[in-house]
């Protein structure tokens, strides 16, 4: 199961208590584990695209790792969305590859998509300006996807690779999928030996 930690939108005069919010996220995930009735269920917390008007626990991988540590649940990990992390790194000014490197051991699932790295922090998506979380095919934007894939391969990553694409970003007919398949061969990890 892939889980988004969600947003807390501040209200005037009411301080946000980060530890309290994190505790709520941990309790919610514990509840889902309990509902599943299976202590082997895999739960991956996906990093979200950034928002400036709210507190998002899951924008940085480091914050997701803290939630996972608090859970203490063996089946928990990170669903790394490369496009989301790229937007966050560009907006907040941190090094994406360092963030991935520091949290590699938590990554259990990968969402591959690309964008131009332009973000207003409001969730706006404007195709004509290359703005926002566009969910483009890998290689059609500016995210350092090849470098992220190298880090994962070198860490013996054995999780899923999921293409997380927007319907406007690719034709999902036979020709469009054939073109996408050819484009993905550019990335070494997807070439057959």
C-alpha cells in the first residue's frame, strides 16, 4: 500500500505542533496495519510535492524516515517519487541526490516521472509553462533520473519501478507505448543484458 501523509493547513492563531502531527500520522498507519489483519503488509510512504500554504510531513525523505523509525514496523518503507522530490529540491534548495543517498535504505518502491523543476508551491499545473507536477515520462524533463537510478542500482535496490505518468504526457495507444519503451532504453537500468 502506498500512503500519503497528508497536509495540515494552519489556522490563524493556532500553532502547528509538528510532533503531534507526526504522532497522528503514525497512529493512522498503525490503524491501517491493524485493519489489514496481516503483519506482513507492506506500507510505503510516498514523498509529496511541496506546498507553501500547509505543513506536509512527507515532502522530504528524511521526514518520512523519521515516521518509519517511529513506526518500528518492518514492512514500512519509502515510495520515492522522483518528480515530487525534484520539485521540492528546486523549491526549498536542497540537494536531491544527497537526500536520496541519506535515505536509500528506506526506499522500497519507486515512482518514475519527470518535470521541469518549476513549482509555485500551490499545486498549480500549467503544461504550456512547464509548471508543476507534470508526471512526464522520464527524460522529458530536467530531474536527475539517471543519477537516482544509479544510486538505487548500486544499493542493490530490489523494489518496484512504477511509471507514474499523467494521461496528458503520453499516448497510451500501441504507438505511444512503443515510443515510451524506446525512450526508457536510454536509461541503462532498463536495457536488457
